[in-house]
């Protein structure tokens, strides 16, 4: 097992009449002995750099690179022994949030993790709006702001850990198909339309300078493969993190985000489905929704006798607005307390001071607000948005299960991932039907599965073969055009 970036300190003899091979030829011989890689690939700028570094150090240098099949792609040559300073960056390009994790590839330790809103949000909160903008000539702009977002996070992570971005020798990138296209500089606008065909699924190994990253210019960049227009490398990366392709028993992986994505299978077979679910859980769609950050309400209970709520906010700060997990808790509790019927409408006959008309809509008020903030409340429109995403998820899992004839009870594990699947309470999610009704102990929260899979590949480059194999062998169903989708979707649009 080797990390995606390998570093080797070598000492080569000074050239002489008895050893008159060229400097870099002698260096290549030493590298081959250290790595067992029969072929070595140098970019021209590093050849120019190596020529002077070798002379200045009397042949005592550290060479970094990434082994691709049987070739070492050299990414850096440094004077002296820097073999213990080997760093990699895992990147998850979410439609809403971009996250990075800085890894010490020598120890395997995580040095820093940062996330921030995808800069593309300025041009549209949801993916379809951005694809429309790209189709109107905005693709280059969206590529630029996305790369700026990533580079800002890389800089923050490196600054936090006390290293230079130029010391990052390997980068792994996982994102949905459209985000991968934007990252590469490709225009994904055509994927708005049937048959939703991407420009590329399997992306060759890149160098950081090809995609304007501020890491070492020749750092190796691995982008996870996609399978279809809505089935991207983030789900492949999540499959790596979950181990679903290595399990004997059948498991289900659910990625809950802007798109609905799911994989069902085991080490023998896998079937996947993906499609647009709408941004029902994204900050800014529900009137009082916000990102999962300090102060966002993440847990809610409602007393069934008094209809009064109890809630908790992230980091214990003053509560205002709710994140995705808080929204799901709130809807589940409204239903269990009888304040909400199965169609998602308020039962206004239940008397409570929490009913209030806000912005011409009847609302249930969760908090009265503090420090000049407006109240936190939920409307029937917000609930409808959530039930729309829930219906899409149920339709996806139902179609998957029916396609292979597996009984729901036979699913041994349900792995939940995605920006909204991290903190969701299983009981609340099963109450409203977002998750299948299975024993609670079968649910495994991956956290950010996309980032976890990207980290796994940084630490074990052999898992690239696993990712490519999953992408090549998985059976993919396009949710948006499946003949059963709308019938199941309509019947699942209730609690």
C-alpha cells in the first residue's frame, strides 16, 4: 500500500569520467531503485529545476511523485531530505458547500478541515440555475469562482497547519458530474437535457497547474469518475468510504443533497440511481433555513399536550433558523404531536399560541427571536419542499429495490452521507419516510462520505482501481426518465 504521493530521498554520485551518465539519468536510476517504478515521467519545468538543484546539492535531493500504473509522475524535486514532509489535500466539491481536508501522508493524520459556501452560489442556489447560466455563456465564470473557492480553502487549511500550499503534492477531488465538469473547465450545460450525457466520465490523472490550483504546480490530481449526468464521483467516493463494494451482505448507500443518489448492492453486484430532487434542504429555500453552523437549530421536540417546542442549537449559541436536521426533526414532531396531517397541512383546529400569520402565510413559530432577529418559523410551503425531496428519495430506493428483487428486510446496512445526511436523526427521518423503515441499528452515518472517500484514496493509491472498477461495473438507472418514477413519487408525497 502506498500513498498517492510518494517521496524519496536519494544521494547520487557526482558525475565523473568513470560515471559519465547525465545528471538526471543518474537520478532516474536512483529513483527506480527506490520505487521499483520502471518508467519515470518528468515535466519540462522540473527537468530545468532538477538540473540546477542536483549541482547545488551535490546530488542530495528528495523527489516526490505519484505512481500511475508502472510510471512515476514526478511532481517535485527538493534540496536535501524532505521525505517526511509529504502532504495531500482531499476536496469535496458540493453544489452548496466545498470542503477540504489536509492530510499528512507520512503519518496519516488530518491536519486541518475547512468548508465554505461554493462561490458559484452567487449565480444560482441550485444546480439547474447554474447549468442554465453556463448555457448562456457563463461556464468560464463558474469554473473560475469554483477554483477560487477551492484555492481559498487550500490556503486556509495550509495556513492553519503551518505549511506552504506548495508542499501539497497530491489532490483528490470528488464532486457530482456537473461540479467535476466545472472544475475541469468543461461546460456541463448540455446535461440539462435528455439523454443527460456528460462530456467525460473517466478523467485522466492531471497536474495541479492544469486546473489552476495553488498547490505544488505539478502535484498529481485525481478526480473521481462519474457514471452519468446525475451520478458523479461524489457517490463513487462515498461507496469507497462505506465499503459497500467489499461487503458480503446487501447494503444501501443514500446520499442526501441537491440530487437524490443511491447505491444498492454488495461485492458481487451494484445498482445505482440518481436524479434531481430539488434543493429542499438547502439554506435559503425554506424561509428560515440556514447552513449547519453555530446557532442553527439542529434538534427539536414538541410536547404533544402543550404543543410547546424544545430545541437545541449548534455550539449552544443563540438559536436562529434551522439546518436540515432541525427541519426534519421539526416536521416529524409537528406530525407526531398532531399539528400536521399526512398531506403536510397544518391542523389549525389544534389551539396553540405558536400559530401565526407571517408574510401572508400561516406558520408555526419555533423561536420568538433574540437580539433583534426575526422569529424562526416554518410554513406549509417549507414542508411541501421537504416532502418533495422525501418523495424523490423514496421513489429512488423503491425503484432500486424492485429492480433487483431484494426484500427491504434483507438490507443489512443503510449508509447515509451527503451534506444533509450527516446529522439527521434516524427516528425523525423514518417518521416522515425519508429513510426506509428498518431497525435503527442498521443505519450507519458516514458524515461527509465524499470527503472520506477522497481521503481514503490519498492514503492508499491502490483504491483508485476500486473506484474505477465501481464506475465501470455498476448498473446505473436514470431516475428522471424511469417509467415508474412519477407514480411512486406521487404516492410518496405524504408523511
